C-alpha cells in the first residue's frame, strides 16, 4: 500500500519506469557531460558560434562562449551564478530566476537521472501532446516553482524531444523546444550530436557537437568554483 501511494504521489510507477528504460536505452547513468559545440544561431545574436557546456548532476552548469574578444564564461554552482569576461569576474547573482539557472535546470531534467532520483511529480503525456516521431512522453514538474517540462521518447526509448521554460539574451523568456538526433556511441552511451532548438515555436539554433565527453573523471562541485578547474573536451 505504501509503495502504491508513493508511486501515485510521484506521478505513477509506469512513468518512472519509462525514465528508467530510457536511461538503460542510453547505455546507463550520465553523471556529467562536457560538450564542445558549434551552433548556427537564428535569434538574439545570429551567426555561427562556438561554445562549451559543462553539466554535473544534479544542477551545476557552466557555459563558455567564444567571442571575437575572447571567451565569456557563465557558471552556476547550484547556488550562485557568476559571469566572467576574459577571465575577469564581472557579476555574481544569487537570485532564483537568473537565465543560467534555467539553462541548468533544463540540462538537469533532460539528464533523466536527476528526475528519477528526485521527488518531482511525473505524469504520462496524452497522445495529443506528442509531436511526430515521439511514441511516448512524460510531464515533469519542478517542485520549487511549479515549472513544467515535457520529455518525448522514440520507439527505441531515446530522448528525442524536450520542452520547458527558458530565458535567452536578446530574445527574452519563452518555451524552448529541443529536438535531439544524430545519436552516436561515446563512452558506452548513446548521445545526440545534433540538437535543433526553437523558442516560442520559432527557430532558435542548430547545435552540432564537435566533441562529447560523458562522465568526465575528476569533475566535481568544486570544479565550478574556478574557471581553471572546468574541464575541456577534446574528443571524441
């Protein structure tokens, strides 16, 4: 009886079971992910950009963007967001609604492992909410502010579609949709090398991974306290 009640409160055992199958289909747990990528951006600052993202479960996140003047870094350590220009710290923000915090949360939810290990309510998506190519979907609600995310899986139980709230510079707030494809086997895990983004149903960017490094050895919460501790990803 207690198990049945727990499943009901968490959104159902079947929904959590789908997440667990998706993790197995991926090849296992993904505790961290470092990506070197190139993106064709259509909104905000259009053009071709290069960047690196570093994610460590449950919600540590760093985004380093190459610019003509150098590399800008934005780091969220699970509590505080800090911005660096040319290696110089220019701002510190402990607010709950910073844009990078939302990027970190999107990475956390789509990581899947963090949702399985959390108390976030999960529920199956009705068929009318599933886009083409998605055979099953879940709704995930974040407890602290009620934000809702939707995850979609294909017939191989791979995560191929996700939506959720986001805020982008020069674009503003909205709902971002990510579509994942070009899956490749890296470090024993099937991971997407291309992500197509839309915001408010308008094209935002197409990101192509150059190098992907899952479960990076040595990456720890302390890595997000110093730019020098954030790992590069030079292959594969």
